[in-house]
């Protein structure tokens, strides 16, 4: 009886280990300035993230719901926004602040043909679209590895720890020193991934700071109202004998 029980337990254990090995590893724990009820966008990080988007991601990913003037939300002023817009060609002309960001591919079909059937997803809502949000984006950008021995990566695909199924059609987009940051921050892959994920969280949640400010005011008002109600109750009942 004993050996049989042991064998069953062992098999169950092996089964669990097997199931575990196929799951994607848990996302790395990353600190974000915008977490929590008082969190705000780290302006410098978001501006560096815009630089990474512009110099790297925008070659393949569109961001159709974002306009140049929206960059005011991360601290760019009007002349800076005008200069940024003018540095990008929109329909063959230098862009204006009111223009939407142009798309790199004329259509999804062209993108599909370029990437063996995969389409680089639009970045407007990317930071909200995945479980883990910005931490998932960060993980994907840091998750490129050599495949484990015995694993054959199909042509046009790359091995990534965090992509479902591990074979992603995106070539590793970042390498150390790829961009030169204006503020002198060393551009490691981790740094660029963190900055661009911060920027993309802003893109997907441009009104987050305003929303949180209103939330805090509402809570303060409710506290005030509770106090007032209590004082009123005491006053109204003060003449009544207990
Ligand atoms: C050379 C083209 C190219 C560049 C440059 C590029 N991507 Fe991608 N990206 C793709 C393609 C193609 C896919 C779709 C992958 C798939 O479905 O297998 C993709 C997918 C992704 C995904 C995963 C989405 C999902 O479905 O899980 C993320 C996140 C992402 N890209 C972020 C970025 C960021 C951030 C940058 C800039 C640092 C960037 N990409 C630069 C082509 C690119």
C-alpha cells in the first residue's frame, strides 16, 4: 500500500511541476510613480518614454488616438509641442499640434505581410489592454532570451519569456544605448523599457491625475459632510431628555 501511495503522490507532484513549467513566469515587480490614489506621472520619465516611442516603437506601432497637443499632459510646453509635431511628417507635410500621430503602415494588410501574419498592435490603449498593464509591456521588452535547448523558434519569430506561447513576431526592439537621452540618463534596456511603459500608461490614461484629484476632493467633502451631519444630529436632539 505504502509504495503505491508514494508513487501516486510522486506522479501528482510531477504533473504539477510540468503544469508550472508551461506557464509564463510571474511579471517582474516594477515600481510606477502613477500607482496609488496620489500617484502622478513622472514627467521626466514620460518625456524620455516619448523619445523611445518616437525613435523606436513608432517605426512599427501606430498610436492613432493620440494627438501631438496631448503631449502637454506630460509637461511639454506649446513651442516644444509645435517643434515635435513639425519634426514628424503627416500626409507628406510637417505635422501640426492638432494632428494625430501618423501610422507607420498604410494598412493592417501591409503590416501583416511585413511580419509573417502578425500585426503590431496600436499603442493608444496598449497599457490598459493587457493583464499587468505597464508591467507587462516592461516584461515583454526585457523578456527576449535564447530559446531553451530543444525548442525550435519558427522563422520570423523570437523567443520571449512573457509572450503567451513564447514566440513573438516582434524582433527585440531595444538594446543598451539605443537612444541618447537629452537629460543624460544612461539608456539601458531596463531604463528605456520603464520610460516607454510610463509614457504608454499616460497615453492610455491621459486624465488620470485629474481623476485622482477629483477623487481626493470627493473623499474630503464626504468626511466634512459626515461631521456636519453628526453636529446637526446633536443639535436637533440636544433638547430631548434621555
Ligand atoms: C520592427 C517592428 C517593431 C518595433 C520597432 C516594435 N514593435 Fe512591438 N510589436 C511588433 C509586432 C509585429 C508585434 C506583434 C507580435 C505578435 O503578435 O507576435 C508587436 C507586439 C508588441 C507587444 C505585445 C503585444 C501583445 O499582443 O502581447 C508589445 C507590448 C510591444 N510590441 C511593445 C513595443 C514597444 C514598447 C516598442 C518600442 C520600444 C515596440 N513594440 C517596437 C513590431 C514592433
